[in-house]
C-alpha cells in the first residue's frame, strides 16, 4: 500500500509498526520520477507499507532525518530506522533493500 503523507504529525503513527519504506521525493526531481514506477512494482510484489513524503510540502521530516538529496529511501521496522539509501535503484536492488 502506497500512501502520500499529508501531515507531519501523522509520521510517527505511520511508521510505528511493521516494516515501512519511506520515500522522500519531489515532483521536480528526475531520479524520483524514475524511481516511482519501481516502488509501485515493489508494492505489487511484496506486502510492505510505503509512505511517500514530498520534501517541499513536509520539510520538517526531511530535516529530522537529514535528507540532503532525493530520492532518499528509509526503511523502518517497528518505528526504528534500519536502512538508508539515496539515489535511484533498480527493482532488484530495492527488493534486497527491503528484505
């Protein structure tokens, strides 16, 4: 399930349980646009929650996690960040990242 986060206040609740992939992106970002269909493919293949965060709309979360470049992907397990990757990645790499 892919969800676009609309309020910073909802972030903690969204990552609190299970495995959650967080995608920091911007509409104007070319590599982000390339990564989007890869994330959609992953969403169809695996049971993982995906949260997309537009860094222009919700800059506070990006600052909190020191997101300096996009796309940046963070993987959370039960509220704790366990992995971080910046830049486009092909589906094979993304599968390994979330496993």
